[in-house]
C-alpha cells in the first residue's frame, strides 16, 4: 500500500486537471419541419394458385400484364413501375397418418402459388385513389401498404438544420446567463446520422386526396427532423 504522502500528489493532480475539462460546453439542438407529401410509394401485385406451377404462372402473368397496363393508363410512367418480388411456392398438404413404422407421412404438394409484385410511385396524389381503384379492378389482390414522401426534401432538411442550430444556441445562451459565463467560439458542430425516414404526422383534419374515388386516401403531413450537437469554449466571468 502506498504511503499517504504518495497519495496526496495524485489527488491534487486530479483537482488541477478537472477545471480544464470544464472549459467547453456541449449542447444538442433539434429542428423539425413539417410538410405535406407530394408523392406516394405503393407495393402491389397479384397472387395466383393452380394445380401446376405452369398454370399458376400463366394465370399470374396474364393478370400482371393487365395490372401494369392499367397503371400506365392511369398516368404512371415506366420509371415509376418496378418489379420488386417474384416467387413460385409449392403448396403442401400435411397428414396425421403414419406409415407401417410409425413415422408421420411426408407432406404432399397440392398445388403451386405464384406471387408477382411491383413497386409503383404516384407523383400526382390527387389521382392516388383512382390508381388504387384501377389496380384492384383489374385483379391486384395484394397491396402491401402505402408510404408518403416529399420528392425534393433538400430545402426542408436545410430549414431543419437551421432550426436545430438555433435551438442549440438558445440553450447555450440560457446556460451562460444562468451560470454566469461567456460563450466563446464554436469548437465543433456534429449532425446526428438520420437513420429513420420522415415520419408521418397526422393532422386532426386531413383532406381526402380523391373525393370522387371509391378509394379515399389521406396523406397527412411528414416531419423532417435534424439533431445537431455543438460545442463552445467558455469563459468564466467570475474570474
């Protein structure tokens, strides 16, 4: 065990170093900008079943051709229609019967299922309800949700950054007054990685995108959020 005289210098050293660690202040600001979306992404398609894989495929191909044709007639461009999934899956029938050795009999193939889907982008939200109606009418029996977005979000993200910086500065100025110190120069600015897509922020009253359509659609709002962390040097006014 070290003698007491050896411990004192280490303690004094810690006390001498700790004030230097407090010569900066780091705060985080958040900026949020809300906007009405101007485009929608939909995944839709056709699932068919038949006794043979070929029969299921033929039926599916015919239905998908009708679906894609209907989407083009609804005003969608080729760039906004993209095949996103295609599967051929055997359909099994399971039995509780056992063989002479007591083992459960293996499942038998009863038929085949073919699924084909496309991801489409609708850039005219006023016609979104009509697009969905057309798709279902010609045979689309799979719709895997709708997501809304803003095609060009650069200005919204810039505004969110400005708000985030202003939020961090306001916090820093509040602390400076309360703790009686002066903010110095900015030492660093860091923006948190934006991992999540813009989140829908639904309003109490949302207009239907297509009042004359049999498929009413409500777009709501999107929230674009940016988080910024800023560090300042500080000067103690009491010294």
